[in-house]
C-alpha cells in the first residue's frame, strides 16, 4: 500500500510540474502577448495584451463621435441608438437596438434623412413605413448592386446584419471604410434602417436561380419590411 501511495504522489507532482512549466512558458519573461483584431475590411491590427482593455474600449467607441441616429418604430417609439465615430480613415459604428423579433435582421444606411411612417418612396411607386428614406446609400456611382455579388463595387450602405437575442435586443460595433462623415451628412442626409428579415446580400446560389439574383434582390437583399429607422444627425 505504501508503494502505491508513493506512485500516486509522484504522478500528482509530475502533473503539477507540467502545469507550472506551461505557465512559465506563457509568462516566464513577463513579456506581453499580441492579440489580433480584424476589421470588416480584413485589416489586421496587433495589440499588446497589457493594453487589452484600452484596445477594447477604443474599438468599441472609435475616435471622436460625429453623428447619432435615434431608432424609432412606425409608431414613433424610441427603439435604440446608432452612433458614428471617426477612426482614422474609417468609421466605427455602434448599434444598440430593442423591441425586435429574435434572429438576424438586415441593417443598412439609406440615401435620405427622412424616417416617415406610411410614406411614399422617392419615385412615387410605393407607399409604406419609412419608404421616404429611399434606397440603399450607394456612395460610388458605379456600385453594381446590394451585397456586391459579382465582385464589383457594392453599396456603401451594405452593413453587417444585427443578431437579435430572445429578449428582443441587439448590440453591435464594427469599423468600415465604406462610410465617411461627408457621405452620411450630405445635403439630403441619410438614415439608418433595421429590416424585418435577414439580409442575403444578394448571394443566391445558381441552383436556385441560374441567372443570378433578380433586380429586387440586388436592391434590398430580400431583407423585408422596414422595422426601425433613424435619421443620422450631427
């Protein structure tokens, strides 16, 4: 019995030594560990772990805020905020939304700073909630369609979808080089839009549509009705 106890003790000590050895490998020289943050456009940014909290805070807020949008539903009730901050040559967007159905919801910037319920679209062809905001903000006159399905220039207003939790809330922060202060705050302004459905970004497999996405899908990504809208204001 004594030999068995000795062997067990030795095994435990060996495990402890291994654990300490691994810890020493991680922190032995007191150096810092690099983490990498990848922006929406694929640019990798290295940061020291000693400044991890500062890096995280900077990523969440970007630089100096220059615009805000208050999200409202068709009844006029507040349903969240969106803030825009300059981050070098990019813009950091922070979203807090509520009172939504769970699941992915399309999230875009639209061309006109008007969020009117039961309004007419700029071309006068349709009437519905927040149609006064127009279509997606293109930015580039050569933009070929929503979601950039063919590798060309996509809409500047094509942004990541919101993931809404079971409690109806959603939070998101991202950084993009598609937006600029001048583009968002031009003469006719712009509006943030949260849609009622998920956005397919016009990625329709050929097995479903041999000729690719149709005109409606290229405009909207089939994201459904306009659930929340907010005018971008300085």
